[in-house]
């Protein structure tokens, strides 16, 4: 009692302290006369960003418009750090320009220790090191250097034109997802201008440089976002784990590319007008500003400050130089392609703008008389500059920049409003909000290049238009960016008319992204769009798998939503944690992937690997390639009809044990109501205990026996704890491995491991033979288990739902298996036997109870067979002859399949014709989903699918069922190896249950049944409650 009082007091104290902390945070700003956003707002917003419920633009707007229009700043909390968002251009200028000495650094979120490339880039550097690097690099971005590089960009522009013209000539006028198209163009520009290599990513679509660049520059992925979050909150742990933000393989690739190029140029005395040459010059201190440098690059260009003109004597390391190339890659690949795609969209949907822009470009091109465009001519093109400037207003490359205070200081925010800044306090500059504020840009949704005409642009407050940032820490590469944008648009509009298609989103919606600003369509489907595949809406992690783990939606709901989003398509694409995945909707495609092309699609996606869990990772379910083939061949003889005949006797004993228990319960207490999942899980536990492990238990009487409790914990892969571990392993495998997190804790598996190894040891020593799974596995390990040539047990005789064994399983394998590998298969039998079979049984019992006509007919068949047995025990062969029992079980597994979907992973490149004349070049490691539950509930394959109708599987009707639409045990050679055992168990239990008891619904029975929001296996929302009344 004392401990309980103490615990309550501690909890009360913590709650009180939490509320006090919230009050203190609010008071921090309000006591200084600053309006404040809810202290927990930012943390809640991070969660919304992660789940795809909110994008960074919405986050900014929510803060920006939280307070009245006349407020010049608003405060909020980023964890324990106070942040002030600037809403007034004069205040913004004061912080970013006048008080730059105190606010020169960005907020620290990546260091050199965390990521050598990103952490050493100009974007992240701080204090004097940033000043020195800025001074070193600044001469590389002057107008004179841009003139030299412009020719390189022109070559890429012409390369793009040639490719698109050839496409139109060969295939007719084509539509493109512009972000994907222009990311390839932007990549080729950065490859030649920054790295000194020439590639053509439009023609050679999977070249190594492009793929590595794409991987490195993708900061919109959920994996990198989570890494950032973990580094923010657990920096020491992440540094200790050795995990980088940038993928190591691609980082090393570009590091070698730059260093090898620099070394070769040094040795051969090669000079090329690109970024590597300029960096080599800067490293040697040979790069300086030209004295007569005059350059008007465009309205959006930012001016150089005195910081850039200071000459530095600092010697830069190889890593520090390579880091700047990495920064050029990131900015050039992602930001430029985004700006170009937005520009082409606006040009395409605004024909008046396109017409005027084309006229200017055509006029300039005619004046060149066959010569190429050049940097100086680009700068004279006023309307082109107006179009680019308006694009950068409406879609700035970044939505926000921040500045961090570097020392304690009291500053006047605005008239008569002072604020005591402490070191590490920060301010946010919401670029997107300024650009879309009607006070500064009337009618901001309208794309209006005239805002930037000579007559109008003087009315723009320069502190409200900051696409490249503001103050001395603005974007160093603005001239390069504008030159590239203008050059590509020049050649695009000169040679092609941009037209919207039926897929063009008007008005354009922004994706709920936490990285760069991008269109909803680009984020959702450029991978699929360019392969002529419709895609479902891309979800954030918690809007998909994590929401299922947290029981907010069910996996079945997610599958139905994807299945019916594009009902006319035979396959659709979606994103599963950053990986493109194909969702099959056509039975013939299922057959192609799972059967005809099985050699290319034999593996499942590695949801749980051996490193994550020694048991599950070594089980047949998770094994891959040849190891899976060998294990399948080893185990296959254990599941033939002859082995099932032997084990059926063990199952019958458990069924008779159940009947005795329930009858005794009814005799003492009257007919009882049971939660059927609990009843059947105890029953199937006892079946698996005796059939797999050679242990006799009675979990109905001994409700807390050690075997049952251990099995319950081990088989619960649908709970939030294990589900979350699986999600985190998929997102951050390196961290989880470094932390040595296991899906199953060692203490959970110790009992099972000891049970099996001791049993095998005793049997070996005493030469004990028992007709169970351990004995079969011992024989299999010794190579003594083979298929009998006289085996007569077709899938039809075993039941309609049974799947055939392929030639893979019929091979003889001499591979030696370890104790852990054998133990893993026992664990799989436990998982399947405990969870899956009990689920099938509980749903079948429900349908029998709520359909009295079905129960009556089933009882009649069972009673007739029982009478024929004349006191003898039920046998495997008798079960197979019971047609109506098979029809009931088959229909139950249609309506309530054990798994909602299965997947297959491509292991060899493959050209898949998925519709007439439509092909998909399947890359290696692409995952395909086969949505079992969607096929089973599709009315075009099973009319009136919500009705429980065993007659679908009668002799007269079952021939009309397409076998590729009925997949309760999977499809193809990688189907469920234990289908015969499962059906024998389910039928045996139902035989004895219906023979001895009438199944009745109660007040607690949910009719119609609703599914629980669970991960994969079907579970009833409120359980399945039925009364078992003994038959007289």
C-alpha cells in the first residue's frame, strides 16, 4: 500500500511539473510582450510531418498566421529552445544584415562528426571557418566565372533538345513528369560543371553517377528525416553508432570521383572551366575577385558582402574541398530541378506567359544568327528574368532559413520592444510566408511575371523577396542557379510548346513534404509516371505501416484503399517507406509474377532478418535464394499426406481433450460463453505443443502453463512493441543493429530453445521415435526424410484450399543444418499454429453460429460420418472425404484469409507486360504485393463477397473459381508449406466442436463482425463471443 501511495505521488509530481514547465514556456514569451504558439506545437508538428499529415509549408503558415497581422514576431518552442519567427521585413533586415555579427550561423543540426561531407559544407559551417570558406569560394561564383561555365550548360541544354526531339520523332509527342525529366538535366549540368564528367542521364537512365547523385541529394525521404531527428535528440548515441546521414557507398563514390579527378589534373596539368578547377585554384589561394567585376544577373540575384572579399590564408583539407562539391550536387540536383519543374508548369498552364516568353526567346535566337546563346545575352532577356523571378517567388527553393545567436545580447526587435537573446536562441525567416503574404504580393496565388517588370519591381521590398536568402549568409550560388534555370528554359521554350495533359494538376498542390518544396504529383509518382504506371497517393510512414502498428487503421483498410483507387488498372504503384512497390490487381499478373517467372520473384521482402531475430530470420518464411530452396526441399517431406495421417491422431487427442473440458464446464456451470479466439488459441497451442515439440499440455485447464505463456509472447508479432521494432529496423537498420535490439528478447526464446534442444538430445541418446515435427526435423537434418514415390494425396483430396508442392520441394538436399536453423523452423510452426490457425477457427466458428442453415447442414454431415465410424477415432482420410466441411472451411478462408497480402521481390531485371502494349522494366529489388484479401472480396471474382456462402466451393461451382483469385495459402512455389497440416487441424477441431456442441450467438457477439485495426492477421474488433451448448 505504501508503494502504491508513493507511486501515485511520483506520477502526480511529474504531471504537476509538466504543467509548470508548459506554463513557464508560455510565460517566457508573454512576459516579454511576444505572442506565443502552444509550447508543444513544434513537437506535435514534427509528428505530423513524419506522418504525412502536414508539410513544412503548412507548418510555417500555421505559425505565421497564428497571431494578428500587426504582430511583427511570434514565439514558439523547438523542444527546449525558444524560437522567434520574424514576420516583419524591417525586423528581418535588422537580424539578417545589421546584426549579422551576432546571427551569422545556422542552427547546429549536422556536424562533421555526424556526416563528414554535409558537416564540412559551406551550408553547415560556423563562425570563422564559415567566413574563411565563404571568402575562399566566393570568387568561383562571380559573373566572369559564370561566363566560362555557361558553355558547359548550353551543351546539356542542346543534349536535352536532341533527346526530346528524337523521342517525338520516334514515338510521337510525349508527356513527361517534369521533375523527373529536369532532375536528369540538372544532374548532367552539375556532373559537367562541378565534377568535370560528361553523362547523358536522359539516354543512359541508370548511369552510376545519376543514381548515386539521386540517392545523395534526396533529403525528402523518411529515413533521412528520422536520422535528422535522432541526431537532434540523441546526438551522442548516433555518433557512437557511426551512422552518417549521407549513404556511405554513394558518399565514397563521389569522394573518389573528385579526388581522382583533382589528382589526375594536377599530374597532367589539365585545365577545364568547371567547379573542380576553381576549387583547386581556391585551395592554392590563386582564386580572387576581379577588380572590374560588374554583373547584373537578374532580379533574384543576391549581392556579395564584404565577407566574401576578404582573402584567407587557411589551408583546406581534401575532405573540406570534396564537401563543397557535395553541396553543389545537392543544390544543383534537387533545388534546381524543382524550380525548373515549377517554372515549366506555370508556363504550360499560362499560355499568355508562354507566348510572350517564346516571342522574346525567338527574337534573341534569330538575332544570334546561328551562334549559341551566351551568359551576357541571357542577362539581357527581361521577360525570361521576370518569369524566373516570379517562379522563385511562388515556389522558393527553400521555405525557411534560420539564424542562431552566437552570444548573449539584448536587441531591439522593433520600436520599444527589446528581447534578451541568449546564446543558441534562434530566429526563423519564413521565406515562403513572405512570398505568399498578400500585404507584400497582392493576389499571391496568381502567377504574374509583371510583378517584376521595370515599372513594378521597384515597389517590391527587397526584404520580402528572398528566394536565395538574405544578408551575408545568402546563397553563394545564386548566379549559377539563375544561369542554369534560364539556359534550360531558353532551349526548352525555343524548341517545344509546353501543354497541360489530363494528368496535369490544376491548380498545383504542394506535397506534404519535410524537405524541399515540391508538387504533390512529383512526390507521389514520378517513378511510376515515367513508367506509365498509375500510383496511389504517397503516404507518410505513420499514415501507413506505423498507423497500423499504432492501431489507428487496419492493414485491410490500407489494402482496400489502394486496390480500389484505380479500378481499371491491372497494377498500381505505391511507396512503402521510400521504396517503390507494385500492387498487383490482375489475376494473370499474379500468375506471371508468382508462378511463370518464379525464378525472378522467389524471395519475400526481408521484413525480419537474422540480425534482427535469429529465430524468425532463419525461418523458412524469411529465408532467401538458394538457402530458402534447400530448406523448402528439406522440410517438404514432413508435410505430405502420409505424415499428416500419423499426426492426425495427435490432433484428435487434443480435440477429445477440448470436448471433455467444455462439457465439464457446461455440466458444472451450465452452457458457457467463450471468447473463441482465446479458446482456440489454447487449443491450437496444445496441438502445436504435441505435434511440433512432443510436449503434452492442457491449456484449457492449466491456463497459465509455461508453454502457453511463452508461445503467446513469442507469437505476438501484431502487438505495438514488436511492430514498432520492425518499423524502426526498416527505417534505421544500422542504429537498431548497433543497439543490438532484437525483435524477440533472449528471455522469450530461452524456454523454447531449451525445450527443443533438450528434447532432441534425449531422443538421440535413448533412440526415441515419436510422430511429431521434432522427429521429422531430426530426420530431415540427417537427410533421412524424403518424398515417398507412392505418395497419393492431391491438393483436391486434401481440400480445395490446399496448395500443391512444386518441384523445388521434391528435390533431395544433403545440406547440413545447424541447431539454430532447425530451431527456427519449430518457431515458425509455433507462430503459424498458434496465431494463424486459431484466427481461422474463430472466424469459422462465428460464421457457423450466425448462419444456422450452414450449421445444420454441417452437423448433419459430421453426425453421419461419426455414426459410420461406430466408435472409432476420426482419421485423416475420413476428413478429406467430408465435402461440406471442406466447403465451409474454404469459404471461411476466402472471407477471412490468414494473411491480408503476400509479397515477392524481384532478383533479376525483368520486362513485364502488364497491359496490352504497356511494359514495365522491373528493377532489381522491386517489391510486388499480392493483395489476397482484396481478390477474395472483389465481386467480379466472388459475387456478393460479404455473404458467407459455402456453395461457392461445391462440386458444381468450384470449377468457375479462378485459382489466381483464391489464395488463402499463397500462390506459386513459395506458397504455405503447411497447408495440409493447417486444414487437417482446422477440420479436426471443427468436427469435434460441431459434433458435440451447438454454436450460438450471445449479447456480446458483434453482428456484423468488425475487424480490429491490426497489422496483418485478421482479428475481430471486440473478440468473437459464442455460447457452446452441448448437444443432447
